[in-house]
C-alpha cells in the first residue's frame, strides 16, 4: 500500500511538472521517502534567497499535488555548493541554505495554502552534495532545494510492528 501511495504521488508530481521547461526537476523514491530536487536556477538568482516569479509557478504545481496528500509531512531542505558565501545580512552558506528553505516554505504556505504544521525548513549548506564540487556542473547540481515527503508516522510504526 505504501509503495502504491508513493508511486501515485510521484506520478502525480511528474504529471503536474510535465512541461519541458521543468526537465531539471528530479523526483525519486528511496526507502519509502519521496524526494523532489529543484535546482536553484529555477528558484533564485545567484546568491539570493528571494523566490522568482517562475519559481512560484513551479512551486504551485508541487503544492497542487501535495494538497491532495494532507496526511503527509514534508521537509524543505536548502543546499549550496562549496563556494564560500558572504554578503549582506547572510554570514555564510548555512545562512543562505536556511533562508532559501524558509522562503520556499513561506510560498507553499502563504501563496498555495499548504498547512504550515506539516512542513519544516532546514538549511543543509554544502555538506550533503549530490555531485563533485570540482567542476561547474557538479556545483550547479549541488545548489538545490530538496523537498522530502515523509511517510505517515502511523504507517511507519505499522510497518515496524509487522517486522517485530
């Protein structure tokens, strides 16, 4: 049942994001958790944490699907590359990644009506890369927002009970 729910969620997300401009968005399932990776270039200008109008459209599509799954909780993670950031009110990549995550959560809540009680924002800085930071392509892959859709806690505990 859990696999079916996750597969349905992934198919709905891919359908909602199915336009060719959104091909950079990666959706995958690993161990019952759904991950949506959105590159920073679709969401923010370089070194910034204010969301672009195009990003609001992309996040609106994600929110539309997530509204149909009100029992699922999600964490929005901000990720950066390893280039040190400094400037303005932000101290470093920790600040930038955290501000980007909270900016996405605010858009999902305020613009698209997702319940804030089911969301969390987390800054991951440069410390969870998906690619090598030695080249431009790797750095670009590491600069992302990851939306992690978590299984329901009661379903998780039911699975544990069956194994015990």
